[in-house]
C-alpha cells in the first residue's frame, strides 16, 4: 500500500505540471468568475441563482471531465511510450499497485479541484442570494423553492379497492357468459386475466379524472410536516383538459381537508393555468399534515358553457413537495455525484491505457463519456425500451426480442447513465438528492469502474511486455 501511495503522490504532482490540465483549470476558473455577473436569468434573484447554479455545475462537470480523460490516459501511456515505467517496475512494486496508485493520484487532484470549484460556486451563490429582491414572490421562491431540499410525494393509489371492484366485474362477466366462468383452458385464463387488467386500468383512469362540477380527494402519506407556519410546501401539477378547454386555459380549485373528517382546513385556491403544462404554487401551514398524512381536494369548477374533464395523466402529474433537508447538504451530494463521475472517467482512461496508445485511449474514453452523457438518447435510438409484438414493424425484425434481451439490456447496464446520476437539475429545482441515488451512483460508477480497472485492467497490464528481452 505504501508503494501505491508513493505512486499516487508522484502522479499528483505530475498532473499539476501538465500544461493541458492547467489550460482547462484556467478556463474553468475564468468562467466561474465571469458567470455571476454575466448570467441574468429572468432578471429576478431566483432566476439568476438558478441559472448560475445550472451553468456553473455543468461547466465543472464538462471541463474537469475532459481534463480527467486526458490526464488519466496520459499518465500511464506516456510512461510506457518513453520507457519511464522501467524506473518503477525495476523496484518491488506490483503492477496492481501501479494502477491503483495512478488512479488515486488522478483522483487526489480531482478532489482538490472539485472542492475549490464547490467552495467558489457556493460562495457566489450566497452572494447572489443576498442581493435585494424586487418583490415578495421572488423572496418566497428564493427561500422556499431554490434554497432548500424538498422531496416529492405522489398521491396513494387505492389499488385494493380497484382489485376488489375489478374482480367482481370479472365474475359478473363470467356469469353473463361474456367470458369463460372457469379457467379450464389456458385461453380462458388469459381472457380472464386481460379482462381483469383492463378494468384495473380503467379504474386508475377514472381515479385520475375529475368530471365537470365534481371533486376528488387525493391522499398523501409519509410526509414531513413544516417546521413552522412560515415554511411553505409546493403543489406541482400538470393537468390536461378533456376536451381541450377554450383558449387552452384550465381552471382548478385546491384545498386541503382533514384526513379523518374530510372537513376543509385551508381556504380554497383557484388556479387559472394553461392545460398540459407543468405549474406550481406554494401553500403554508403546519396543520396541513397530520400524522404524516394529508388529503388534497381537487375540484373541477362547474362550467355549463364549456364542460371539461380534468385529467392527471401519470404519477408525476400531481405532487406535493415538502422540505426534508438543507440546501447545503443537497449541494454536497450534488458535488459528490460529480466526483463519482470523474472517478469513473479516470478508471476508464487508465484501463484503456493498459493496452492501447494515448490517442486511442482518449478516443475510447471519450466514446464511453459521450455514451454516458447522452445515455437516454442512445437508449431511445437503438430501441431499448420498445415493445414490438409484430415482427413486420420491429426495426430488428424477428430478431427484435433476442436483440433487446441479450444485447441492448447488457448495453444498458454496462455504461452508466450520467443524466440519471446527475444532481445539478435537482439542486436547481430545490429537490432533494437522495442518499439512495448517491449509493446507486457509487455502485454504478466508482465500484464498477474500480472492478474493471483493478481486475480486467490489471490482468491485461500484468501480461503486457514492457520491454523486449535482448540476448
């Protein structure tokens, strides 16, 4: 271990002296100093803070990511090319220790750079937050929407009630002779299963829909109540109008009711927003949540001239966002995810350097990097999420199920999704970066890349002939 730490120390100081790394650091420092004054957003303090956080974290991720690729590929391949590795391997140092030391050295420099960038971004963010706000709504959004860490809760589906109703309807269909009453044949069982599934889907659609002049109570559980009456929760929704309302404007009435009695405990709030777009509003009060439960009553106001049904299409169409942590803790987790991404790139760069030259190693590592950055796009492009039941329309023909199961699914798990394991978007929106996401990022990037480098990479490197034997 002492040998690996010695190599890590040498790699660290070698990286500090590399000109290409210094160029990226200087450009990044210039951008971080320029952004607080140049980025205006929507000319509100909230907009400026969101824009600065988004662009600064993206700049750190991109520039340090590119610098890490060049550094990790150069530190080993250059020593192999110029025979400098002989000075190390002539000593009692295992090649496993060489790889581990190189990786630790690169990550030590990354740790220093990430910490310096994080401190700078946080200091500038505090300065922006301390600026004078122009109006009260800007101050509220700044404190309760951005400078916080909130979890999103979706309404609880009454699935037990749906199952009982669907099962009874299937029994009624069987008694009427519409479907087989007893599943003697496989086809009969399939027909009954499809009938049950159709009624479950219909029950959920009915639950998501509110007719004209009607209301529906949506129950939320396991909520954390506000710490004080001044602390706000946010209602975020995306409702569709069926049919599309006049001028595409949808009216909704919102109020919290007592989870036990159903009696309203907040004044009704009426929103007038464009349909099929995401909107949000804040509401305050400790009494909204009782024993971790809250009931939100959504009313579709009666409109005789333009009757419209309100429809929440999916699970994310109606959410309550409530505070669970501080901005500072959320910021630390966002920075940790950036560090994990750099750890993955450093391991991949060293891995490719064990058997190819510097330019080829950079090309291979950048390819992996681009796949990770645009992971959702690649998955959609190659049809990883497609479900085709007809070979005539399947882009892979009759081999579609085989390709998706044995090629696309492994591809999905081999390359990490940098979009899914990025905390910048959540931080900007004031949503909590969960420790679960951080743990998944640790497993998918740090642990996976470490296994690849220290097993496959070590196996290749240990069998590589460093110098030809001369007789």
